C-alpha cells in the first residue's frame, strides 16, 4: 500500500471515527452523566479523538505487501496505541469524571467497539468497491471481445 493510499484511507477513517465517536460520547454521557451540559467547545472533542485514532494508521504504512500475520500484528499495535492515547486524554481531561472506575471501563470498551466498527465499515467499503470494479471489468471485457 502506498503512502498516498494510507492518507486516503486515513481521511476516510477520520470521518467514520468522528461519526462513531459522537455516538459513543452521547451513549456514555447518557449513561454516566445525563444531567451534564456543555458549551459549543464540546463539539470539538469528536474531531480531536478521531485525529488521535487516525495517527496510528501510520503503523500500517509499508512499501511492500504485508502478510496477513503482519497486518493483524499491526492492527493490534494500532489498537493498543489508540487505547493508550484515549485513556491518557480522558485521565488528564478535567471534564471527564475518570475518578469512577466504570467511566474508564466504559471509555475502553467504547474505544474497542468503535475500533471494530470503523474497521468493519472500511472492510465493507473495500468489498463493495472491489465488487463494483469486478463487475465493470467484466462488462469491459465482454465489450472488447
């Protein structure tokens, strides 16, 4: 995968993450602090967390084709880095009540769910793109014959 492809996938992943993180923050907020009220600056947090989630995509860059084992290992490293980033940000953030163990557990679980969901959406997008391209190639091949 080229660096240009990594950048394209990172941008796509960023917007998937913003959507998933917004939903995750809403769900966690309704569970742990339903009476909280925020200003407009709270709208920035999904963008910041999505950026933190995209940075580890650089682990996926390789100038040569990776084996399935290498891809899985890099995804695991990517997940661990994202969990560490988000957990540290939550701990140092004054607006997140991390003194409750269930809040940190909720954040860790939500990061896992969002990681799986974002990768699933990306895989499904790749699948449908490949299916469409194959169909177009078959049509082109029939028209050439």
